[in-house]
């Protein structure tokens, strides 16, 4: 089942560049309107557990307006000294998503986490 971030109409992530310690960058060319891919990356090291550090959330535009489908969460695992990619349904990914939502809320950027784009 796909997972989505639903942004408020006034908080289009394509217009945002930085929210707190998270930056939003285009992974696809800006003029690519069919399949826009963005990354939300953390600029400062932050642990979500003893050995896991979130790096970025990758998402792409969805059919529903203001919805962005989460592709994956990339983290650095210091215990194995390697990058790990989690699907959005993984508990570690869910924890990173909640961390992002809390920080965005602190800066009045309205984002909802959904499992269904029509919900």
C-alpha cells in the first residue's frame, strides 16, 4: 500500500527550500512536470536510535493534488557503517516520517501522513 505526505495547498514542497534542519531538493529536472521527484534531506546529524541516522526521504508527485508518494527513507547505520534504505511501511521509516512531520509543524508547514491518497 502506498504512503503519502499531503501538503497544504499553501505549503507546496516544490516552493519550499528549507524547513528547520530539513532541506527540500529536486531530484528530477525542474521542468519535468509528469514525474517530479523530491528529496527531504536532514542537514545536521540526528540519531533516531543508538546507531541509525536519517539522511533523506525520497518522494514523487502523485495523481491526487498536493499528495506526494513516499518512495523510501535513506539512513546511515553506524553499527555497520553503511547506508540503508527503508520502505515507508518499515517501523524505522515511520519514525523518521513522524520526526519530519513534528519539525515541519514547528515551522507552520502543514503536512499530513496518509496511507491512501483519497483519504
